[in-house]
């Protein structure tokens, strides 16, 4: 007797669904799979480069420590900074856009799906290429994530490690640019009926601003890397200071906007979470949408404040534009605070991360104004004060927004919730670890400890503060370990069919991605489940209010 093979699963349009094997995942043009591949890869690299940071903190726990050699330390801080910016936080932000934007605007898929898939593979290939430098005879690149010449030329950074770093970053950034194009084109061209621009969710407005910065500033990094590659082939290029300073101008034209690429999507995720768990419409919606666009435009005009110490930029201009960022940032903060005031707060795990984001990122923002002021920057430039500022922006701020997003949208992706008790352990360990690690660094920098040094003498007086920072890093590691266990255990229960269903909308959320099943079907919205009318940026909240009023 011959048994017929099972019929292939089909989507709402009757087309075969790609297989569930690894081949089906890596070749899929379904934006949800591409988004999950990007987010999953980014989380993996977040952990890898976080381990590098833990090794560095171990080296700095005591004066005159020899846990790492100086060359090994230099390679680790370069890979840590490069990995977190190029390979973790930036791709995660764009991966969220790839997954969520089509769902939030009621589209059946993403525009340019094959280009989006190519973007993911370029990003993954670039990350692996950069890490391959660890296997080079002279080791990985050791010139910092910015790689200023002449330090990064072939005379001072010989070997294949630097070449692999240049190639890897170039390819990965090209991939993220392609994803940015696809997300922007989707939100501009594939909105459902009734979804006008002023009915877009806050997250979509953040992705518009993010993708505009990606398209406008990321080519500058590709140009800077090309210049660096040419200079490594011809040593005479960087004998002229024009090209050394020129490289810094080109690099920082990318380097400052990328901070907001790593901020806006996480800020918007926090805004969504605050609104849902306050039971209120987001406060100041139109002002926030406008402020995101103004913020993005201003971000392209402040790059020179990274170069005050060179003495070759117009200090007054770049200081003025840096301080002007306070205006759109203030609008966004008042929007978040206004959403909370008068709301009936539900202190779920995503809400805890969102609430912690607000004061912690504020520290990063205010100290950013300080280093954007020349008289202060001259004192703290290239010190641990700058390290503390950057990490309050990108970890105490953006990473907390990242985890708020993970806990909030995990049931949308999988149909089940992450364990709440472990989520709270994760939260409190990260709050303690973040502030115990990075607050002492402000004092270290003010007292004169330079960054990017592998050790320090006992008579410098930096030992106690560095030990506190290292203890804080241990708390961070413990928190991340709890998160990994929670994530893997929940995914395993899902794969075995033992996970407890959370329902299609466990949070009573506001935006259209929660109007479909969890997880969504291939074309996002089943034909037998029409979308609710879009009457504002919170259509599901509008629907529930109409149902309560009997309209």
C-alpha cells in the first residue's frame, strides 16, 4: 500500500507555506522570519560581546592586574564596541522594524522582501568576517570601533585582523542599510485602508526617523572605511593631517546619528508599553511624531562635538546644535510622563523595564549635553566619563527598551509568555548591575582615568571604584544568564507543545499587530478575520471603547 505524502500547508491566498526546516527559515521572504533571524542573531552577538566586556572588567578590577595582556585587552575593547554598535543594537532595532512595521500598518508583508533577506545575510556575513579576525596571526583589530588613522593604518595596525574588521563592518552596515530601505518603503507605501500618516503608531514614526538616518548617514561610514582601506594600501595617505581629520569628520557624520538609530526604536517600544500598561492613549502623539523627525534632522548636524579636542572644528556651532537636541528630547520625555500621569499602571515585566528606561536614559541624555559643551568636554574627553555617558545611553537606556520590547512582543511572536518571575529577577539584577557598573565611571573619568587602558597603578587611586564597577558587571552577567535560561526554557516548551497559550492579545494592546492571531499567519491577517477600522494611532483601544459605549 502506498501512502500519499501530506499536502503542503498553505497560507490565506492558497500558496504553499515555506517549510519549517532550517532551509525554509534561511531562504524565506516572510518578513516575520527575516525579522526573527535578525533579532535572534543580534541577541546572540549581544551576549558574545557582553562576555568580552566582562573579561575587560575582570582585568580592571584591581591595579596592576595581569589577567589579560595589553594586546588582548585592546582587541577585546575594539570588538566589544564594534560588536555592540554594528552587530547588536543597530541590527536588533532594524529587525524589530522588519517584523513589526508591516503588522502595525495592516500590510500582508514587507516591501522588497528579497532585498530584506539579502540585507540580513550581508549583516550576518559581515559579523562573522569581523570575528574571524580573532583567528588572524596577529589577532583581531585593536584600533577601537572608530579606528582613527594613522593608528589604524598598515604601519601601526599590521595584519589581516584589521582588514577583516574593515571588510566585516562594511558588509554588515551595507546589509542594515538594505533593511532600512525596505522598512521605510513599507511604511510609506503599504499602509492599510484608513491608515493615514497621522494614524501611524508611535513605533512606525520612530522607524521612519530611524530609516531616514540610516539612509542619510550610513553611506558616510562606508566612505570612511573605503578611505581607511585605501590608506592601508598606500601609507602616504595618512601622512597628511587633512586626511586624518577628514576621516574623523566623515566617520562622525555616521557616528552620531547611529546613536539615535540605536535609540528611537527602543524609545518607541517603551512608549507603546507605557501606553498599554497605563490604559491610556499615548500623550502628545503629534508632538512626539514631529519631535522624532526634528531629532533625526538635528542629529545630522552635531557630529563635530566629538572632535572638540582636535581644535579643528567650530566649537560654538556644534555646541549650539548639541544643546538644541534638548528640545525634541524634552517633547518625547513629556509625552512618556504625560502618558503615565493619571493612568492605572499594571506593573508587568515589560512595564518595569519601560519605567526604568525613563530615568536611566535621562542620565545619559543630560551627560550628553555636558560632553557637548566644549569647556567640560576638554576635561573629560577620552576619559571614563565618556564611557559612563555612552553606556547610560546604550545600556541603561536602549538595552532596557530592548528588553521591554522582548517581553512585550514575545507572546505575539510565539503565542506564549516568558516566565514572569524570572523576568522580574532579570529586571532587578540589571537595574542593580547597570548603576553599580556605570555610575562609578563618571567619578573615574572626572578624576582622570583614561579609557582604553589595560591597567592602572595602585597610586592612581582608581582601585575602589573599578572594583565596584566590576562587581556591578557580575550582577549584569547574572541578570543576562537568567534571561537566557528564561528564553531557552520557554522556547523549548513551545517546541514540545507544552507552553501555556497566552491568547492573541494578552496585554489588551492598542495597535494592529494584536488584531491578528499570535503568532501571525503567513500573510499576517486571516481572510476570515477583517481588520478593525483605523480611526487613530490606537485602533484597538478605539474599538474597545466603542464596544463599551455600545456604539
